C-alpha cells in the first residue's frame, strides 16, 4: 500500500450523488497508473454527506476498484458510534484499509484521541491509517499518541500526515520506523516525505494529473532522483492553484472544465469565484489539461 493513493472527489449532479461520475473517475485513476484509490477523505466532502450516502460512495468505489489496486475508505467523523458503524460497513463491502481522521470541531485531548482511535481500530480487522490534519481539526495527533495506538493495535499500519511541521514528520518516522507507512497529505511535501522514507502520498492533485503524480513515486523507486525532483517543481503551480480556495472547490472546478464531472459542491461550500475560475483555467491550459 505504497505510492500515489488518490483521494477521489465525490461528484454531485443536481444536488444528488453522481455515482456514474464517481465510477468514471475511479476507472480513469486506475487506467492512469494510480497505485491506490481513497474516498471520503477531506477531498471527498464527507461532512456534507449523510451516513447512508457515505456508505453508498464506499460501496460503489469498492465495486468499481474490484481489488485491482488498494482501496482506502475514509470512515471516521466526530460521531464515535457512526464511525464504528461506517468502518465495519467499509470492511464488509471490501475496503482494503480504513482511514480515520482525527475528530474535528470538538478538539479532544490526546487521551480522547487515543480512546476514540483505539476503539475504532479494535472494531475492524482491516488495516487502519490514521489521518492527521491539524489545519482542519485544530488538534495534532502527537507522536506519543501514535506510538501508543500502534502498540495497542497491530492493524494500525500508518498515518496520512497533513501536518506542515516537517520536523514532526521526521521525528514520527524516526520513532515509528520506516516500515510504518507515513503518507504526505500536503502536495508540496510529497517528494520530501518520500526522500526521508515515507510510503507515498495522498495528493488532491492526483485527481487532475493521476499519471504524473504516480510518476513522482515511480521515478524515486527507479532511483531517478533528479527527474523526480524536476517533476516535483513542475507541479508546484498546479498544486498551489487547487488550494486557491478551500479544497475540493478548485479541484472540482478543474474537473468540470476537463469534462470529467459537474463541478458541484454542497453548502456550506460554494462554487469557485469567477476571478479564481479564470486564473485556474489559464493554469489548466498551461498544463495542457484543457485546450
């Protein structure tokens, strides 16, 4: 479960789930060489979906992936009981691993995070990836907490790190060992995290350039460090562009321009502003993603 695991957006059409659109995106990811597929992480707008809708997205994705690449299902939220229910459901429909985001809004203590993740991990038999994104949750999963959770749960295999503190990530790998799978959740840290022993990345940019993003990992595995470095810098403008407004608004706008899906988001998110839409369009033209 290494490489580019793409966090696929959740398409909507006229306010409803667009499951055909989702299936098409996943097929494109696999055909383009992505090493894995994830749904219902931050890029998948899970907080805007009902529990039943989240189940439907996970089930659809599992069926489309059909074990061709690893499939990771985001299955946690601030609601503990719903997180357990969704995690068990993901396991039952064929997810290869589940992704547990640190609880947002409620800002739990490290002990609260530990007890929440410990119970969730013990509720399933599939591998577990923790998801640390303090910019969204306002709480960091401390390294001591990760180590304690791993000691208590053999099925915890890694962490998706969206912590901009690169020292934290270095110390995490040093403490946990490089067999522990640490993924970058920040686009500009994908290459650096691989360089220090990370397992890969979960990059929203993979929604737009799946082949190129997968190549970043492949080049490193082939020992082509200079080419990988060149690709890292070549993608920076697009990486920045997809965060000109809150993720996944620009990504969905770009996919709409590319004719992949409708660019709809659900409230409280709103469509990309006209000024940023024009900026994004020019960048997509520069990257030859649209004409």
